[in-house]
């Protein structure tokens, strides 16, 4: 592709550069204990994140289509309705989703279901687009039929890649994530915003350069983090029930609250 040299020049040749997926995997390793029982929500077919999770514990996968059957890193593969997790209460040590939250229409139910199947002290880690990033804002203005035609092409994906799924962005700001945590009983112990290499600029240098400049701008100061491309969250289910859990959750939520972020 004609932009490969640009990505090599400005990103991949830098010995300190770490791509977003590798960084997400490092976070998973920090948060998920070895030997854990892991639920990956929206596993899809074979992919790097499922393969990495399989090095951390036993991975059970969920998806809405049978393409999950091609994911050989899963110990079990299940189809679900996209809303209700078909598992008993407190079954998993960790839940993970990677580029999935934006496709969840009913985020309140999703967060409650995650809290239900997590064991006390369990962790939910996910990565999702930021609603305030220019690409997300643009995709909400463009008809979905147009989004389907251009999205994979801009990212340089192969012609046989499946079409993008519908997006709802019902949990894609810091404020909404915190609100959903309060409703579900989860605690946001880590929320960060990340802008990495401009993958949507692969199609042409005319797209790459403005996206490159945007990346440099929003990474130049923490006050601009609200406009970075991706949100990465670490949520935890309290170990204790009742008033003690509520007090702990409030303390942790206040600790990680950022007054500069808003819904």
C-alpha cells in the first residue's frame, strides 16, 4: 500500500513505539491472573487478542454469529442474543471485549450482565472507540450503508473482510462508563484515552497526513485526551457486599474521576 513507508517512517521505526493492540494485551496481562476463567464477549473468528488471552487462562467466547467457530484459541464457543450472557452468576474471573462495546445497543443490560457473571473481585477490561473522536463523530453523521462501503477500504482490510456491524455508541464516553458502573455495581479502577497510528489513513497519503497531525496534537497535552481515538477501561466487581462495597466503590470512583471529561 502506498502509505506503508509513512507508517514505517513516523511510527514503526521508532524503537519506543508500541501499537495499540500490544498495549491492550499488556494491560490484560497486568489485570488478569494466570489460570483465570475468562469470558471474551464478541470473540469473532481467529484474532490476536483471543490468542493472547489463551496464554493467560481458559477462554470461553461469545458472539452473535457462527464465525466464532473459526476461533480455535477458544476452549468453548457460544452464540448469544447480543444482550443476555448465557452463563450462571459469578462464573468468571475476568471478562474482556475488544472493539465490541460500540456495537451494544443496550449498554445498561450489558454492564449488569457482566457484573452478574463476574466473581467478586473480578475484572472487566475493554477497548472501544471514543465518541468524541473525529472518526466516530463522522461515522454517526454518515448513513450506515455508506459506512459499510468505505470503512474496510480506509483501514486497508482484505476484500473478504466482513462488513462493519451497526454501531450505537451507548457507552463511549468517560461519563457514560462511570454512570453505567454506578448502575451495575462495577467500579472504574482505570479509564484511559489513547491515540495511536492513524489506521484509517492507510488508503492514501492525503488522508494520512492530517490524521498524523491530529495524532500529534491530541497526544501533546493531557487536556486533549478527551479527543483521542480509543477508550480503554478496567472495571472491577467489589469483593464485599452492602455498605462497605458501596463506600469502596465511591472512593475508587472519585479517585479516578477526571473533571475535564464530560458526557
